[in-house]
């Protein structure tokens, strides 16, 4: 695996490196002109695209009440729109060669949340939905798509530790330990997980992994058993709220929306609904 420095001088969005079979795109794929130039069928042809790692995107801080639409769009455009566009540009190559690995970088600042980061949280959470949907479409094509939530001490993290940064989240419990972060929360440790997800032996698809400081975990959405009332009212929601939110026992996870609908159907029938009529062939 060869690491490529995209700070290399570029001309018209292209970077050519000795020993590489094709130029590297270093451009704004959120721009219409750039999107057209890098689309399949135009003059730029790179042969194969095996791996896409979408790691682009800034972070800014702003309380929601004073956040401008321009601040919101800046992050949504780069993180969410950029992820969609770069995956769409690579998809025809991967579909044709029956192989591809898509890795979309998310963050616990989105999945677990931090104040003053509504725009960042929305953008990074959108990428987990994109990975899930692409995983389902690519499953029969040899394409695997996963989201990876990462924590690493990079230049982008420096603002979290400096009190003079306007509207930064209050992380005083760790703000004194910047040197500890520099020592243990090294970005190269994230690269190991990226390397696995990009490899042909990758055995997961459509999941969210989380990694930082050498620790790696699976993060997932699950659903409680809840309760069923065929004549649901606001009062019954209030009276059964404990059942609705209780996380005791194993939560339910679903391979896709159809699996969820089948589970919901079984629950509703068990609650007294008539079964659907069987199809007569």
C-alpha cells in the first residue's frame, strides 16, 4: 500500500506520481464542472478504482441558535454531498470489475454528539446511512461499503483543546491532556482499520466500526421489544413508556428494512391483528 500526499502540486485537479498507473484526483468533487470532468466516459480514464476512502471535511463550531445556513451548507457539502458524489463516480468502475471497497469516515462527535456541532453531526451521520445503503446495493456486485468512526489527534482536533477557539465544545475533563492525546490517540492507528476494510479479505459490509487509540469496536442501532396497541393513543404511549424505552434483554437489529417490516408484522399479529391474506398462485 502506498500513501499519497495530496498536498503535492496539482494542475487542473490532477496529480501524477512516479510508479503509479494513473493520476490521483485532488479536486472539489462538489463542483459541477469537476464532477463532469471526472465522470466515466469523459477524457479522464483511470482504468480501475478498487478503494474509496472518503475522509474529507472541515469542522467548525457554532451554537445552533446562531448557526448560519452557510455554515451548515459548508459542512454538508463537503462531508455528505462529497461522499455521495465520489462514491457515485467510482461506482461504475467497481460494478464493472465486480470488486470495490467504500470506506466513509464518520465521528463520535456525530454518533454520540457534542454541543455546537449540529452541522457536523448531521453531515457525518449521513455518511453512515450512505454506507448502509451502498452495502445493500453492492452486496451482489462484490462491493463492500462500511462507515468508520474515528478518533485521532490531528490538526482538526487541536481546536478542541484550545480555549481561545470560539464556541468550542466544553471538554474540560480532557482539555488538560493534549500531550496524552498526542501520544496515544495517533492517527496512524486508525490506518490499520482502514487497511482491513479496504482489503479483499474484509468480511464486514454495511456496518459502523469505531476506532481510536488502538481500540476498535462495532457500533450499531438496535430496537427494544416495545409494546403493541392496535388503537394507539398518546395516553397509551405515556402509560407504556417504560416498556417502549426499556433496553433490558437483547435489542433487535435488522439486516435491512424488509427484515424490520417482517419483525413488525409478527409483533402486530401477535398483538391481535389479522394475518395478511396469503397469495394464491
